[in-house]
C-alpha cells in the first residue's frame, strides 16, 4: 500500500512538472474582429487593452483553462467617430458594461467552448483552436502561442443598433468574425 501511495504521488508530481500557467503577453498578441459594412465590404477592428491567463498541460498537450478580459472602451477601428459610437449605449455601452470576458468551459479536438460575456449577456461560443506550440525566447522565458477563430452574432449579445439602406440591406452586418492571436509567457 505504501508503494502504491508513493507511486501515485510520483505520477502526480511529474504531471505537475509539465503543467503551467501562462500570462498573455499583450505586446505580442492581438484581439481582432471584422464585420460587414453596407453589405459590400468588411470593417476590421481590434481591442487594444486586454489580459489573459492560460493553463496548459505540456505532457498531454491540453488546455486546462483560458480566461480573458477585454476593456470594451479600448475598441479601435481606426476611425475615431465610429469608435465613439461603438462605445455608446447604441453598441457596447462601455459606461455600464466596461469588460468583455471569456472563460473556457471545454476543449474538444481543435475547438474550444467558452462563456463569452459582452454587454452584460453571457453565451456559450465555439472557437477553432490552433495550438502553435511552446518555445524558449532568447531571454530564457518559456512562451506558448495559440490562435482562436470563430463567429458570433452581435444581436445575441444585445448589440442591435442598425440603419436601413436605400438600396436595401443594412449598414452593419450581424455576423462578427473573431480573429485572436495569443502569445503567453510561463509564470515564474
């Protein structure tokens, strides 16, 4: 019995050696999106202020946790007037809902499912996952990279504002395409 306990403790300890907590390096990461404008082109944007933590088990190559927070007021579409409108009560209402959050719920093969909270509404979303692996940087830090892609309907989160066009259709599309690139550093 003592040998069994020792063996189990050894297995648990060795597994823990491979598990790690990584903090998102925002200077090497990007939270981006695109959405149809006037039904003829896409407007791209990003969020400039965000943070995140990733728990990853290197031995099994599995993500144990992914959490992220985005400052909604940091939205940037390279058009100041549009960004002011997006921050208003017509869209994100950043005064009342300052954060966008994501919490991983499960991983299945190359997909992650997480609870996304925007504008006070929480929904389960599915994102495609690309695990870009782990590497040591020139300063001895262990880094990992991953990409997430997916689509959400903005109306599912209460972002309903729109304008009808004379030629038919609407000014702003409903489908938002998410494009997220994350690089994270192993916490010491």
